[in-house]
C-alpha cells in the first residue's frame, strides 16, 4: 500500500500547530420554525444518486432518480418528510456554468452514481406541476468509477511542511456534518484502483485546492509516532467549466471571450465588436419555490421579500421566503380554475370557483361540485344562469 508521502503532495503539520476548523453553520440570527432549523444549520447538502427510477408512468412522476445524503440515514424530500432515499425528476446543473455538452456528460455520470452533488432538493413549478429537483451548486466527479464505501470527506493540504513522518499534513472534514475538522498523516488514492491520469488529477487537486474522498482510516507508523491516513475507495474532483468564462457564457475550443458584458464568444482571429450590454439578472429559481438564495435585483418580487427579510437573499430562499412571496407577489398567485366542461352538459364535478354559474348551482346543490355534474345540475344551470352561464 502506498501513502501520499512526497513533499509535492504531503505538506506536514507539526504537532504544536493548531488545525483550522471549518464549519457549515450559518449564524442563524433570525427566529425560525423548528422544521426549518436543520435546513438552516447546513444550507446545502452533499447528495449522490443511488438508483434510477424505471417505473412506467408519466414524467415527472416517474423516470427520474433516487438520491441520498452521503453520511446520513435520511434526507428531507421535496414533498416533505424524511426518507432514506428521495425521488427527484431532474438534476439542475445550471448554476455550474457548463456548456450544454459538458452539462449532459456530468448529468449522465450523476445518474450512474459517479458524481457527488452539493445543493438542495426543491419542487420547481412547471406546466406539468411541481417537478422535484436537485438544484446543484457544485459537482464532484468520480475518478476511479468504483463503488464508494466508507465515509465521505472533503480533504485539503494544510500548507505547512515538517520533516518527519507520519506528519499530520492533511485536513479532513466529514461531509454533511458540523463536526470539527481533523488532521491526517496522508491520503492513499491508489487504493481506489484509479488509473495514472486520474491519480495525477486527484493528487494535483489535493495539493492545489481540495478533494472529496470516500474511504476508511488506517493507522500509519513512522519515526514521528503513529497517526491515521485515509484510504480511498473512490475520490472525486471538482467539476469546472471547460474553456474560458465569458460573462455567463463559457467559450469553447477555438473561440475566445470577445465581450464579457454581452456573453460574446467569437472564433479565434475574428474581429471583436466592443459594445456595452446591459447586465441581465434572472432569478436562479422561482420565488414560489424553496431553493438557493436569490439576488434581490432579479425580480420585483425578490426585491420586496428581501427588503422585509434579508435572510432570503443572504442565506437561502426557504419556506418562510416562499410564504412571503405567496402573500406579496402576484407571480405566486395560482390562476383561477377553468371549468372542465360546459355547465350545459353533464360530466365530472365542476369546481365551484370556475364560473359564477357553477358557484351558484353548487351553492344550492353541493352534489354537482362534490360528486358529478349530472342532468339535474344541467337543469339547475339552465334555470339559474340563463343560457347555461355562457
């Protein structure tokens, strides 16, 4: 077994030095309902797809995937309630800034269980009804394509060098918890079975930024005594846009960023038109559904809600923000129902609010709106509404 021991990748932490601790806690200065406390303690979670949904029914009710929070036994699902797995109809990667081809590649890898996604589970309103969605704010792609086992951690180099081994040079944070970071003597990525290119990418990410690792601890001994190393069953590198970022666009191969204010990419060697484009801010998700925090400038609705409750634009747009939007924004007001059929003909029960005629009939004969709109209801409509309310 080989452990990360070279100076290039292992940076020591002498025992006299304190290890900095990271925490996902928000300061939480606002009083909140008990049901929201856990969601606000950690505003985004790390998820992984456990299986695909092969049930035979219409999307979005079927055809998506099941996800779980890593290192947790349950997750709060978009429809409410906790379950070991949550069904989501789609994965939203739009916040990652990937080009369409790259986004499709990462989505396919995620569906196969080879991506750890950090984000939130929300219901997104659509013409098909509420669509359960995993809205990702970052993604980490598996390198060994192995079945992960053990515990999931984020690890990074501490940046301090020492001259003995084992040397606690790696900082480890357990995902989806607020536990303090721990120091390790090293990380063994070779144990995952990844190829040379993938191992190089993993060790490089560990040295330069951070890495997600699923694995177990193992004791290591040397002149410096005994410590712990993390032995990987799988490891994940951060997914980043390919090409040059240009405003909200990404310029692919053979192009360059001509004008970031206009999100303008042009082929190499082409003339660049220097014009100023007005910034266009759009809301990351509907104000009528919970999700990541919104920019107050993205809509008049978001502006009014955040003026009254800054948490919604500084931390996250939770159910309290949605309730505020439903009270103050017309965009969250459901459209008035339309009658399923004419009041002049028999059929299914009608909603009393679908027309003044239906309301009048159901006011004297509730059967018409609770059971069915039969011939008696038609006669009542003809006598009360004149030409059946048309």
